[in-house]
C-alpha cells in the first residue's frame, strides 16, 4: 500500500523532515500546519522540494473546531477555511483533515454539523479540494468513527469523506467491530498509530505517548484488517505525537516509522480473512508487504567480544574463572575461542577489524552475536527487507563468510544455520581435549542490553521485524539513582531472550554503561547452569569475584516465600538471588563488572520459570551502585 | 509540627538518604522496606546511625495485601508479619503501615478484614508495636479513608489506628469533607503528597508523578487543615514517588522537601478556622511555621550581567542598540550602569567578584536580580526562614550593602526597598543628562529562565515560598527538536513575572542554554514598550538585529484573528508576533541571541493581556533553531 507519514511525527525543521521521510522510502507526507507556518520561505518551494524528493503531499492538517458552531462563528470559520484552501493550492495538497470540534460551545446537533460541513465541502470543491472528517476521541460531541460517519453520510457530498485514525478508535473502550462495514470508497485517508496502555486519558496518551504500530499495546493489525475489509485501497499514514520522537534524530525516526508500516502490513496479511470476502484476500496478496518468514532461532552460536592488547588477558582470566576453556586460536587472526557446554565466546583483538573499530568507541564489549537459525540466507533476506544494513566482514583465505547485518545499535548480528554452524570452528585450531571437558555452564540464557534514551521502542520493533521476536511485558526497575524501564524480546521457544533496558536518569549503573560510550551495549550476559550451587562453589574456587548481596535481602525472601533455613543459608552464603512464580523458581548470581562495562550472570531455571527475576533487579542495582558510587561521588554530580 | 519523610522520596542508598534528610532539618524518617533490604550491613547500625543524626524512625512501610484474604493465606501473612515485627524491633520503628489489599482475591467482607487486622494488632501489641491502616486509592475493596476508618473502628484495638495520605484522598473525585470529623487520637500518622492533574489514573499518577506539597494541583493545605481539625497533633510526613526525585541529588531533594512542609504549614495557618473550633486555632498558632509575610514586590530594580573584558564591549553595543544609555561608572569597581525608563542594567566585569566567579561557570549571563520590595530586611528574613542562603557580597568603602540571597539556581537575588532603592545609584557617578532622556522601553516585563531537567517543581516552590509568587497555568511548547515545559511564577500585581522553562530533550535551544553551562540561567529578558512599532523602527535604526519570522506565520494569524491588511503588513515588516485573548492583545519581537546565551524580547501589552504569547513560542523556537542548527549539525548528534 502507499505509505505516508505526518511531519509532526519527526523532529526538526520542515526541509530536514522531508529529506528524512524520503530517504526512509515513504511515498507521501501529511503536512502539519505548524511546520509550514514556521518554514522560512515560500510555500511553493516546499511543494517543489517534496516533488524533487519523490514525495506526494497527501494531506494538510489539522483544521480545528469547525462543525456545530453558531452561525456567526461559522461565517468566520469559512473565511479561515478559504485562507487555508489558498495555502493548500500553493502547497499542492488535495485533502484537508477536519477534526471533530473540541470547543466548549458546540451544539449537540448533527444536522447543524452536517449543514456546516456541506458548505465547507462546497467551498472545497470550488478549489478542487476534498475534506476528510475525523473523530477525535476527546471531541466535545463527536468522538467515534461511526458518529463521524453518520454525519458524513448526512452531508452526502462527493468532496467530503471520512478519515480514520487507529489511535482514536482503539484508545476508547467502545466496540469498533462495525468499522469493517464502512464503504471503502468513502474513506478518504487512514492514519495509523499505536500506544502503550499507561493508565491515562486518551488526550494525555495521544499528545505525548503515541508510538509507531508494533511498539504499543493497541490492535493496529486488526484495525488495518478491518480497513481492508471495507475495500479501502488508499494510503496508510502514520501520525505520531511522541515526546521521544520530538527529540530524536529525524532520519532514525523515519527509518523506524517505515519499518513499522511494513511490519504492520505483514501482520495484517496474516490475520484471518472472513470467508465471504475473497476480494479482500486477493488484495492483501497484492498489496501487503511480504518478506521472507522470520527465522527459527535455536540459540546463540557465539558471542564475540572486542578487546585490545591491554584488556585481553584480564578478560581471558575472567572467562577462565567462569569455567571457560581456551579452545583454540584463529588460523589467521588475533582471535581466540573459548567455550564450555554449548557456549562459545570469541575474543577478538585483530587490528584493523570491525571489532577493533567497535572497541575504539565502546571499549571492551560485545561487538557481535551469532544466532543459530534454520536458514541463514533467508534470515538475511528478511533483515534486509526490513531495512537492516548488511554487514560484510573482512574474510581471509579459506575463512567462512557468515551472513550478517548491523543491529540497530551498531553491533553485528551473524546468522548461522546447520551448515555454517558445523563449519564455524574450522577457522580455529581447536584443542580437542579442552572442548571435551564437562561443563557447569551449559548455554546462554539471555543477553541484556542498555539502550540510549528514546531507543527502546525502535529496538523492540527492530527485533520483532527482523528476527521475529516478541516483546514480553514491560517492567520498571528501581536503581537507587533512577528508574530503569525494561522490555525483553524473545522467541516462542525461549532459545533467544534479550532484555532491553533504558534509563531516563544518567546516574544509574545501566545509564553509565551507555552514556560513557555513546551507544547501546550489552551490559550483561546470563549463562545457564543445571546446578547453581555447584557453579557458585566452582567459580569461587577459581577466583571469580561474586557480587555481594546484603544479608537483609535474605530475611525478606524467607518472609515472602517461606524458604526453609538450610536452603536460605545456602543462597545467602553463595550470594544467590531467588524468585518464584507459581511452581517455577529462578536462582541467579552475578560477577562483578568488567571495566565498568558488562558483567555475567549465572542462572538456573526450575519448573518452567519464564522471567528474569525482576523483583531482584533493585537489589542487584543497589549492590552494583554500592560498589561504585559513594555519597561523595554523588554530591559532585 | 514534627516533620518526617519516607526514604523512597529520595534517590541514593540508605545512609546517603538519612544524611540528606537530617541535614535538611527533618525530625524523623519513614523507612521504606527496600531501602533496608538493600542496605549492606546490620539493621541495628541503621538505627544507631539515624539516632546519631538526630532522626527518629517513625514508621516502617509498606506491609501489603494483608486484610480480607482466605484463612490459609492469613496464616502465611501472620508468619510474614512476625518476621517484619522482629525487623522493626531491631530498627526501633514503632509503627507499621499496612496498606489496603490490591490483590485479585480479596473478600468484600469488612468483618473478615477487621477480624484479621485485630489478630495483627494483637501480635503487634506483644512486640510493643502499632499498626496503621491506610486506604490506597486503587485498593481492591478499600479505597477511601472513611472505609478504612469503618474497619479500624470495628477492629477497636488500641494498637491499630488510621494512616491518612493526602494523595489517596485528593486524587479521587470523592467528597472528603467528613475527614475533619475523625477522632484525631485514632489517626496514627499523616502522609502528605501533592500531584499535578495530568489526565492519568491515580495508580500511574502516584507511582511516577507525585510531588511535594505546593508543587502540584491538589488541595493539600485544605487537607492539612482538616487533619488539624480532628485534633491530630502528631507527625506530618512526606511520601513521594517521583521519577524526577528518584534521580535527583538527595541533598537538594531533602531541602526542597523540607521547604514544602514549612510552606504547607504557612498555608494551612492562613486557612479560615470554623468558629466552633477555637482549640484548633490555638494549636495552629503554636505548632505551624510562621515566617515573616512575603514581600510586596513593586518591580525589578536592576538586572546585573556578568561579562569579561572580551564580551563587555559587544554587550554594551547591544544595550545601546536597544536604546539604553550608559548612565555612569561605579565609583570603585569595574561596573557600569545602563538605563532607560525604569529599567536599570548593571554590567559587571570586576575581577575577583561574585560576577567574575559566575562568569567562569556560565559565560556572559545574568548573575543577579534586584527586586524592589516594601521591606528588604523582612524579605531577607523570610527567605532565610525558608532555607535560602544569605549572600554577602564584597562591599567597598561607602558602598551600599544590599540584603541578598542565593537563588536556587545559584545566582543572586537582591532585596531593595524605598530607602535602598533611592540610594542605589549613589555608588555610581551618574551622567544626569543621559538619565533624563526619553525612553522607548519603560520597564522589565518578564524574565525567563531555563532550568536543568528535574528543577521545575523545586524552583516553583522556591519562588512561591521565598518571594510569595504564585504559579500560573503550565504550558507545553514545541521546539523543533523537543518539547519545552513552562510554568510562570508571578506576583498578584504582575510587577514581577518569571517564566520557568525546562527541556527534556538536550537538543532544543532552551536546553542548550542550560546544558552548555551546567546550571539554570536567564535565557531572555522581556522589556515593555508603549509603542512597539516605534520601538522596532528605533532599534532597527540603531543597528539591532531582530529575529526574522517566516512570512507564512502571518498568513495564519490573519486567518485566526482576522487582522486587517495594513496592521498585518506592519507586524510582518517588523517581525512582530501577535497574540490575542479576549480583548487583550500581545505584540512582541526578539533580538538575536547574544553568544548563544540569552536574548531580549520587546513586548507591548494592550487591554489587560495577562500571558506570554505561548502560541507563538514554537515559531520563535523554530526561528532560533533555523539560525543555529542545520540538518548536518543534527545528523551528527
């Protein structure tokens, strides 16, 4: 379908916005009036510049507080409208959005509203323009699409039609099932927006917290499906009011926005079609985006760390404390492979490599993940269809070329499959004895990332679209120096779990991992064990330093969970945290951070526990903070 | 009254919090359980440390989801309670807060709730402890203080009483007038919090947006008055859950919090007392904070700018472009006085002075304001009573010592009165001819400040308490690179108006004035004229560079206000912005920023216009941004 976006959805000045919108691949644009008013130059230049960029101007908006007013006010409104029609003429915008009146003095009289809109449609027709009437969910009288539709039906003029907005429909608790029965040719435009359910009025939610489809909690795919069922085949457009996108770089926002519409189309394509509607099914096949299916991900094949000469040895020592063995060296590069169980860690200090560039910006850190998929090339194809940038690493003679992309955070995601996975270790000279040793840690449980402010929604969408992961319920975690918002993405088999975290405060441990290095980064990797007490003992014996947990914590979990004294003592002595949901238990402990950048977590899941121990996050954060920040440090902030 | 605060209201680790709370002057503290659990050390140490700081531990909280449960759950709850009673014993906390059950499985049976609470009270009594029962506004069954009170009355046990929380009462729409009829001796504790009205459910509002009394929209003074009418004479305590205080430095939060309780007491003292309640009136006189009354402020006597040798000449040139004359030099310092009409501007480049230190941090900027008051020493007394730091500037021989304080932002506020104001210019060698010239600009209309993130609420309270200013309605302004939140404080006579602005984004023009220099600062000063067209012509003739306004803006105001073509052309030609509310009109234009730091606004108010042209703020911000930031700059962010 044709794709458009309202200029209000991006930050910046009008020309910047148009450039970003065109670069992301949109077909058209809704011009939000303020952007035009504040543009320093003739309106015709905007029209020409959009055309040069290959963008149509689909809509001019908003025209407010028009219908249902007194005769005197109506006259003034028509004068105002004429001026805007002139402006639209210069701009080349064919359609004006009129949103339902939110004024205090609006007659509860659909006949009056219809008569006034008829006159507006007549005037518009003289200018060869059209009017789209939209119900705002907080309109004084008209709040729903069906009420707006009754009025448009009454007006019965070819130059007025309905504009639908998924937010205004889905933010209200009302039943909207009749939407699919609207006549599609009377729908002049469709605006799409998502939003999280935050316990706010629609007005507050709409003004500050809208998000792109796939980033919130509203059923936007179901909405689009209903729109398609009406026979509508026009443009779908995004209209987002968001405190976050208002301050984010417009290019990144536009890419995120375009990805959201493609992903929405893929989701709508998958919605069941009612039997009676064969033409809808046909149209979907033709019109809706159809990328390769998401990969089946069976796990993390390896994690690659970027190090330098100075940090390589202490990092290798940390890995050995965790029970990893040095499995071998790369045949042609300064790269080592460590492993235990199914976990493989690549340590890269090859000069002139991607890892070396990544190190320069981020310090010692995770620079790449390799995912085990059913079909690596198909996974790459899907990622590229969703706008991910392909990554071609430097490959030496006889070395394996692994399909890869850049993640939204700038690190690399490799796609392996059975064939590539089998070959992967052939680049290394492997010590067969080391590889055969029994392991206490068996696999990677989850990989947690810290994201810069504003990056949570785009990242969630990136992983949904590119990897087919699904978001879990969001949680808010209290660090002693600010709140951290967290949302995990994972696959249905839970063989890939990635908690994504942002900190609005710059003073939390999470934020410091980000802001010191200017980008997102892995802040911890959780490794699974089948016997956490044995793992704790073994790590300690090898010299690993475990994050100490305050004893008062253990009094509380005893009160909460009624643990027996022996088990409690074992947990306490090993600094192991505990959570329980139903019959599932989660036991976990942490290593101290490596160069303030990342740390490891050792976890044991028992009885189908399916979360990440969020109730324990504050004690972990407090313990990390205690190790790092004295009252004096803070006073200097 | 005794003053306390919950540890959850501040950021940091427990010991930091206790230090900050004691330093601010509080008598006691509520210990929020997580702070204790995450404290790395014996609970008894916390007790001793609080005692050493002179703080009592008044309350332990929260104990959740207790009443109205199944018998089996009740047994587990009592085991849990016993553990917490032990903890409270070690801590020396006499009172436990039990908040109403928010679980899904709660019996709608006050008798069961009362019986279970009776048993809890019995257990508490054995430990010499007490229970305070509080209604959460989102409790499953019990949501109001009167429902909680009916249950407490039924329990009828000396070890259980009521805890009131202003937030939970005032956030609901219910009538709470019966609160004053509660028996005061059955109220065991009173928690106070304010909140803005943001269009959210009480739960969302409570968890993230509570504020200290005087910073929100709730009638906390009326609430406290009702509490006093019950005969309650115990502790008043603050319990704030706020995303902002969670990441703000705890010392500043504690000072802000303490000021809020004093200010609340002053407000409650002023509330009318019902005739029948003479004892309440008496108690108020004894117990409630009673500072000197706020000063009557008749205007801004002078504004002082800190400059250095390099910036002094261009700044003086700017003042001369605005029509200011050099009135004279200071007798003993490197300080000049400029003036026109009633406006006086002091330009200070004296080395080794406060202005010189301020310059080092902030660059060329406003370092001091002098306010004309009815009684400068009384104003100073009030400010000090509210915890403002007295400022004693270096004074030379025969120079005037002006009473002064440090503002919350670190600049200086001088208090002058009739006597001092008359003497003020005697420190300068005044050129009588220059002083007598006619003036186009007559007085200071308003002074706008940019504040660092998180500082808006504390600043509003500072100006309310210290200067007796009142907040005007908040507005949200759209800069092209992020939202700016603004709240003006002013006196009833409108002789002092100060819009306070924060930008959550770091990319706005407003934010850049702050963040480049690490503190709040004046970003523009508005000067009033009685003839803005003459002023514009005159400034232009003197070489002032006026902020250019896009012509498209003028098409819109013509459409909105129906201005006639001649007047519109005059506005457009002079880059004058226009606003109208009722019969009041506001005309204003801006100079280009001086060294990216501040700028001047020229304003004319007609017909009682009482605002700041907020609808024009986005066009001003876009115009400022256009002058400063190209698409390329932004791409590099």
